[in-house]
C-alpha cells in the first residue's frame, strides 16, 4: 500500500496537468481575472475586460475538458489533437470578442446556458462515437461521485483556511480585508476543486463498458428516497390537474416551473438507477421506469397550457422561451422512451446539450425571439393608444392610457431596456435615442436613467380606471421649497370631497380682516373675497388643461401653479397634490391641496396689516 505523502500528491497533480493542461490553465486564468474584478473599482473599464476574460476562460475550460476526453479516446495522431485544440481556442476568442463592455442580463443568461450545455458535453464527450450505454453510465457515475467528493474537500479546505486567516486577524490584530476571503474561495473553487475533480476522471474509458459495480449507498438513496419523492410529487400534480378539470380554472403561471422541475428531477432519478432496470431482485424498477414517461404526458399537456396562456397574455420573454423549449424537449424524450424503451440514455444529455447551444444565437434563439415578441407587443399597445404616428412616437400631444395598458407598456420598456438594451427601442424615435436620454434631466438637473427617460419620451398619461371612471394624479416632491417672493401671506389650502362634488367655503384671518375662499365644483375654480375688494378667481380648469403627461417622478411645482391679480391684491396657488376623476367625458377634482399666497397692494395692504404703519 502506497503511503499518503506530499510526493504522492505532487505526482498525481503533475499527471493530471499533463492530461488536462488546457482546462487547468484556463481555470487559473478565470480565477486571476475574477480576483482582479473583486479588487477593482466597478467604474473602471478594466473591470469589464476582466469579467469578459473570466467568462470566456470558464467556458473554454469546460470545452477543453470535453475536447481532451474526446481526443484521448478517438484521436490518435497528435497533429489532429492540435487542430481540435486550436478550434476550441478560436471559439473561446470569438466568444470573448462577442461580449459587450458591460455585461448585461442577456449576456449573463447566455453565459449560464452555454455553461450548462458544456457541462452536458463533458458527460458524453468520450462516447460520441461509441454506443456503450453501460460505459456512459459508469463514466457519469464516477463524475457524479467525484463532484460530491471534490465539493466536500473544497468546502472543508476553505473553512479551515478561512478560520486560520480569521484567527490571525483577531489574535495578532492584523487587519485583513474581507475581499481576501472571497479571493481564497475563488482559488479553492476555481483551481483546487477543478484540479482535484480532473484527477479522478476515469482514464481507461473503454473498460467501463464491462464494469458492473453499483454503489450500495446510491442504490438505497435512489430506490427508497428519490423514487418515493417522485411518487408524492406526481400525486400532487395529478390532483392539481383534476382540480383544473373540475373547476375549469386554468393553471397559474408557477405550475409550469413545478412541472419542469419534477420532470427533470424524475428523469435524472431514473438515470441514476439505469443498471437496475434488468435487476431481477427489483423487477418493478423497469416497469416504473417505463410507466413514468406515460405518466408525464398529462403533465406535459398541463405545462403547454400554462406556458401558452402566459405567452398569449404577455408575449415571449427569455424565461418563457426556455420553458417552452424544455416543454418541447420533454415531449421528445417522453415519446422516445415510450417508443424505444429508453435503452440509449445518451439521447438525454446529447439532445439537451444541442438545444441549449442552438438557443443562444441566431434568429431562432431565445434572445432574438424574445426581443421580436416584446417589440411587437409594445408596438401594438402604442398604436392602439395612438402614441405612434407612422411608426414613430407622437410628441405633439399627451396620450391618455388606461392603467392596465400603461403598466404593461412600462413593464415591456423596462424588460427591453434591462435584457436587450435601450438601443432596440430606437425604431420608435427619429432622433438618436442616446442623445434624447442624455438631454433628459430630473428637476435637480441630474440625467435620468435610460428606463425612466425613455418612458418619459413616450408622452403618456396614466389613467386609472374603476367602474368606468378614470383617475389622474399629480404630486409635487414634498422636499421642494417654494418661492414666496412678492407675497406677504402664506397658508395651506385643501379641497377634498370624496363623498360628493359640491361647492364649499372656507376663510382665513389676515391681520384684522377675513378672506373668504369659495370653491365652485362646476367652474373648478376658487373665488377669493375680502371686504369690498374686487374678487379674485383662481382657475384650476385652465391649469388642468395645460398639464403634461403623468410622471413617475414628482411633478414640478411650476406646472401646478395658478396666479391671479387685480389693482388691489393678487394671489398665487401652488398645488402639492392634484387628483382628477373622469367619467363620461366629465372631469371632476377629487383632491386639490397646496399653498395659497396673498399680496395686498398700496393702501389696502396698510389697512389689512396695521402693524406695517
């Protein structure tokens, strides 16, 4: 028995590096890039460069593991191995330069899908040209066990070293930045974990076809834990399907995720017990493995109903695209297993890998389909609300949009801006959209973010509807201080009639006089009287007619100000809150709150304010 030693570890590490040099080098490059990202200011351009390098290096690591395994078994001549390795390098470089300076949601999602697809490629790379189903199962069993083992080793190593660093920090008062803990995890997870995992990848792969060992722990776990859980969830989903038939209530959106999770979990579970299908001691395994795919059919129908219902209402997004794609894949896998008995398990990872790779690019891909669908949805909504004229936003007027459609438009704009980038909305504007965004400012003079700026440029006004009545609301930022220059008296004036729309009267004491304020619901105006002075009229109807479209941010007080004067006195009313209801073309003021300012001219001022004498 060879004793455990540093020399033994070194020899094994060297053998692993000799066998998988490109994956280990790319893993190291990805770790270095991520360490640089963690130590750089997020505003630095180099940060984006390192993020791209880390993503490309990680995918290249996965790809070269598959390339190494394939070449090791099927490519004898060294020159051909160099050619295949060069092609892999070319793909990684192409991917690196395809990434934008700033990694957005679309590129992050594409990276995740590519990573999953390349992980699947590793699972069958040595069996692409070999019809060895038992060997394939034995190979993936070894990978599965190695993943668990390397994960445990990595977690223990990180925990021990992190505690050691913490002890040095606390006991010796050596200030250690928290970033170094993250760096430690990157090194262990990226370099040690990868090296340790690759050192356990089976070498004599053809011999695996003759292997018959089946870990007892895996057998017990699958037969007495996983399969009973599958049965429980199957019963729950069938009960839910029965409820749909009885109540005629269509499935809710999240049921699609539950069906997908259950189906994939079930397929993986039956893959784990693949060798037991012909085990005479457990004849029910073969029967249940076949029955499972028949039982999937009603659930797949339920999945289609759920996802098509969402697509019909809200169009296709990247997430819905992948739900639909997985539904199609499940249909194929169920049909294949029912018709053939599911003996060639290689079909499962191969088909999933292929559709994953194909979905990341092209006009048929998730991102192109999602973008086209959401732009079509947005175009239809804008045209139906007359926001577009000849395909462009009409900026000459403000467009009333019902609350549900207004919220839907806002949701689509937000989605397109976050996932596909605001450049995709250029089609709705004649001017350059980046210039328009740069010229859009808040009340404080700060440039708005792209989403709010674009939404502002659509010139829409949100009208909330309830039983035929629509509502408009305007609000001034409460932190904005008002300018009272030229006025001597200031008070708060509130109009709030929720029960009935009628005239109302209030009064204010001004020096030795009383000012009466009468509101006319029909005229939508305030009339101010004081002694024998000529009355003043504050016209809210005229103010409402000049209001712009509703804003998500607070309205400027200048837009909610009305002024009136005569030779004896003047008044200014600055609204802080204005709520309007519309029913059958008639507008009514529900709430009008703000600040009333008064100024008395000449001798009138002296009479009203005797302290000035």
